[in-house]
């Protein structure tokens, strides 16, 4: 039995799931003697053929949409990005934005489910730091508030010893300890989707006072993750939900652009406090990127941040001209692209990281903790837990046991000390 659906809804569902027609077709149909899979899908999207009920159910599964969505008279107009704070279009394509909308819709659904679980707990409390600051608040005041809440003295360089990734882990753990869920995501956790590059989005914040969420693009350079985290925390302190992109050097002309620059300035001041980070550095010509580069590298090493982040901070302080900063930014971008290309060309090592360990790391302890507590008390089924974790139901127990073993080891270590 065929079903009457609006062909435009089929196109909308595919595009917002991030699939080109040629990619989606083999997942929905098999090549036949009369028509290929792509020809069958194209015929349905053009209204020449109607799907059966079973076919529609397969559409819903592949596109990660509820079945009822395919019975809409018209496709909805927009996705659920919140406010779009991205200023520079870079090389974002329509498909990449569609993939982003799919990811953010999935994250928002998870956040709402986590919020409901927290509200069911009699001991829940609302986070007063969400929306506690405004755009009229001095940047240094926001930084002081973040420092106090996280229990991390941003002025103490001794806390930065080690690689930038170590600093990120410290700041992430501090954020999760105060009730902020911090996830590393760049896709829906399925081989059906390619990762979304950091040029499309760097981070996303949901400024909810019960279950605030921060998503950092897992494709973001490890050295840059601390900056993105602090940027998104600034969004939460402002109560500004939305998606963020690459740093923009233009003059902010809109409220969204002003908010984005403000959050960049907060992140920059937190990670590189103006009164301290240039100590013992040699002066250089603000218009000479070659002279600035070794100074930038030295500061980045001493404060456990990325060189592009230092360059941006110096630019915002007036220590680099726009021309010099643009040249340095282009150089750092070229280096990063070359690194990605080298990684892509490397032979796959069969002894790579355990996928469950990687998955747990990306989900974060805060989310795994909520799921663990509610699964163990039978308040959450394995199927619903899988939806929250972006995983298959048969992997939930492995993820939870890994998290619980980690927490037990941490408790033993803390008890011994």
C-alpha cells in the first residue's frame, strides 16, 4: 500500500540529515533491473512514485526523523540552531549546514531528555550562573566569575604546565563538576555521516539553567579546545544559546556579532590574562608577522594554549596589525590543513584507540553519570539510554561499566590521598 506524502518533505528530510541523493539512495533501495537506487529515490522526491508504509519507515530510520514528520503538509522552514553567531561564511556548503542542523537537533533532544531526568530528582537546583552576566558587564568581571565558579585561578601560570590538551581536560572537568555537560561531537556517531569540519562550527551552547550543554566540535584542534570551551561558557554566562564559528576580524555590525566578539574576548582574557601573559617577552614590530611568530610560540608554550589563540589575543590588544594577524592566521590555517591531510593519508593502525574509550571521552563524565544513575535505578531503559548517548543499546552497558570503573578508581585514589 502506497502512502500519500509531499515530495518536498522527502527532499527536506534527506537534506537536513546531511545526505546527497546518491549517498542516501543505497541506504533506502537496492539497484533493480528497471531502475537504480538513485533513480527510485529521485522518482519519489519528484512525486513520480509514492513510498509504501515499510519504505517510509526506512526513510524515518535512515534520516533519523519520527515517522509522523513525513506526513507534514509542508517541510518546516528552519532548523533548531538557536541564534547563529557565526560571522564568516568560510567554505560552508548547504549540505554541511544541513548536517549541522541534524546534529544540533539531536543534541537539543538529548539535552531536553537530560533536563527531564534532572527535574525528576528531588535534589535538583537551578544554576544561577546561567544568564548572570550581560554585554554591559566588563570582560574582566565575567572572567573573575568564571574563575571562581570553576575553582581555577586563570592568572596562575603554574597551573598550565603540560600540553594544551591537559589544560582542556582540567577546565572541562571543572565545568562538569558545577553541572555543565561538555560533549565533543562532530557527527551523529554513525558511519552513515561524515564528520562536520570545524570550519562549519566550532562550538554550540545551550544556556539552560537546569541542564546547560556545551558541544565542542571533535574535529577542532586539541590545542584550541580550551579557547572554544571558555568561549561557550561565556555564552552560558550571558544566557545566549547558539552556534559559534571561527574568530572573525571584521567590525561587529550586529548584536550576534557583538556577542561573539565579547565571548572571544572573555575566552582570550581567561586563558591569557592581559597583565601577566606578556611578561619577559621581547618587543616586536606589530606589522612584522615573522618577528611575532617566535614570540607567539613562546607564549603559547608557557601558557598551554594554541599559537593562533595567542595571535588573536595580541591582535585584539593592538599588538598586531590586521595585516600581520591575517598573515599569521593564514599560515596557521595552512599548517592545520596540511596536518589533517597527513593524518588522512596515514595507514590505518589496527591497534588504534578503543572505540568505547573514545566514545566515553567524547560524551563526558557528566552525561555518563546521569545515564548511569538512572539506568541503575531503572528510571531509564537501555533504549532511551542509547538515545541519550548516541549509541546502540547493546553498547550502553559497556560504556556505563567503563565510566563506573573509572569513578571507582578515582574514589580509591582520593581516599588513599
